[in-house]
C-alpha cells in the first residue's frame, strides 16, 4: 500500500458536507461572491440591499431588464455589474 500523495490531495477541493447547498462562485462589481445554486439575479440584488433602488444590471456583458431579474438564474462564473444612481451635490 502506498502513502497518499499530499500534492494531489492539496489540489482536490474539500467536499461539501452532505446536504449542504451547492454554491456558485459569481463576481459582482469585481468582487467574488457566493450564492446558492438556483439563485436568481434578483436574489443577488436583494443580498446587496439594492431592491427598490434605481439600478442597471449587466450579466456577462448583457443588460438584463429589471422585469427579467427574477427569471435570470445565475450560473457558476457569471460576472455581474450593478450600477445604482447616487444623488448629492
């Protein structure tokens, strides 16, 4: 019997605990974020506390109308840019 290869073991990501929801790695405004599998673009907007604010959402360089945010399911590796209006003087 041979000893396990520590380098091969280090390259293998740890398994998620049984029953844990799968997570998606998504970039939002250049920052890495994690969302549960099946999350929508609206879920991302909600998690950022931006619901009800004027905003524009772009996913993978495509503008997504606000009416479509709930139907747009995020995928691992998606890149979101969310722009909001800021008032002031």
